[in-house]
C-alpha cells in the first residue's frame, strides 16, 4: 500500500501504461460474458511459472477468485516483479501484490527487518507471497461480496475486491455504487480517478490474458432437432440409470449426446446423471425427471483448461438452442441463465446463490464441476 489514499494495496506509479478499455469481461463497469480461462502463452513468465500454485490455492481456499484475475491484479500492482517496492506514508508496499507491512503480517508473513525489506524477506519470495497474499485478497473479495449482496450495489464482487485493495473497503461500503465518486467516502477527485483507473487497468489485463471462456463459438456443433409433443409426465427411460425422464428431457439428453458424444473417460462430457430422488431438495427438477447434470471432469473438482472450455461449449450450445430444447434454465460456473432473464453486468446469466440449499462456493454446489440443465414441463 502506498499513497495518501491507499488502505488495501498500491499502484506502482511506473505502471501507469495506456489503459485497455473493456469490451468483454467480468466486472461491474461493463456488461459482457465472463472470461475466466487463461491464455497461458500471453501471461508474464513468472505468472506462468507459478500458475499451478495459483490454481492450487484458489481451488482449495478461494474458488470464487479466478486465476485469471489474480494474474491480472498482480500485473497491475507489480508487473509480476517479486522485488517491487514503492515508498508511501504507510511505510511502503512490497512484493507481487504490493502489500504494506501491516497487511503482510496480517496475512501471516514475517515482520520486515528493514524498509525496504531485504532481498531474503518472505514478502519478496514469489511462492511464499502468493500463498499468503491470495487468501488475504480472498478475504477482501468475500467481505466485498457480503456487502454487495446485503446492499444491492451495482458492482461485482471482484470489482469490490479491487476497490478494497487500492483504496480500502470503507470506500466500497461508504459509496453509493461501491466505486467512490469524488466527495464520497472521504474520496476526493484524484482518489476517485485513481480507483476508476485502477479497475480499468485490471480489467484490461483480464481481457489481455483471458481466453474466451464465456459464451464461445459453437457453430461447428450440430443444431438439435426441435422437440415437438407433450412433456408433462415422467414417462421416458433415463439412460443415465435413473427412474424416468419427461419426453422433452430425454430428447434434450439425446441431442446433447449427438452433439458432444456419449459421456465417458476422455470425452468432452465425462459423466451424466438425470433423474435423482434429491431427498434434500424435493422441489428440484431432478425427481420430476426434468433435469440432467453433465460433469466435465471428476465430481468435486474445478475444471481448468480444456475441461473448462468443454463446459462453456455445452452451456453456450444449450443457451443458443434453448427454444428447440425447451430449456428452462442452465447453471454453470456459479452462474444461472434462463431465457426470460438478461445477463447481469458482471457476466453470463446472473450469480447463482444456491437458494439456501447448496453451498455456491463448493465445486458441486456452485455448479463449477458440472452443467445443470432444467427443462420446461410443458
């Protein structure tokens, strides 16, 4: 952290490159599809070197924080220079995430023996820094998410996290939209400009480093045959081993199999399940024979790389052909989409909360490991 208004992170002055404006990415300042897969050939070499560490940390401790955003955020802070240091009135900010000493020790790091920290300080060691700083940043993300959910402010949790990092969470909670305007939350014009510039800068790197993993091209896949007929009764066979499916659901499953191939090891869809008693959620569409789940990797894991792309292809194909397949809604990657609702400003569909039944941060509860499809009853 540095500068007169920094309370959660620092922006190194030498990093003020021309801004990349947003066209298609996650974030509260632009309406677009989520970009969460990483274009590994485009990211900084040190980020590529530590990508597995980043994926491990997010998978085990903070699945709601995309690895792509970590890479973009660190690039905005330090250009992935682990020895970066910027002097400020708070004692200076150091390392990849540019944390001051107080925040570094709060994250579990060692106090600095000097300012700037010596070369052997843990805050300057990239692996150690990431393992301590990412959970610390995640705590800001979760605090921002809770506040945004409670207040209804029109800002994404990820952008709220950025406000906390560059200006302190008080600027998030004390402003009307979550992004302070001049005169709000103790933020003057230069403060407001810095926050807006910082968010735009991170968004630019998200776009630069992201592979299109939101709705993506599915023109190479066959279009489904439209369903015709009545689909009110669970009267069809469930090929995944359940009790029954409605005719429209069986039709949708068959068309998915025709387009993507049968589920199995090495296939785009690894496994599938449709009818299920769902005793913990009897109002679910599963026991009505009107829903199926398609797993892209092992259950309980967060797909990466090709598996993540396969999931987006399935979700996008279902959305593209929703009328023909009688799609009621699709849940995937912590998002839910239905034909009668628009995308929200922070991405594809709208955030999926779990309805008080499922843990939306869990790989399965948040539908990160599988695509759920529900089919209309009529």
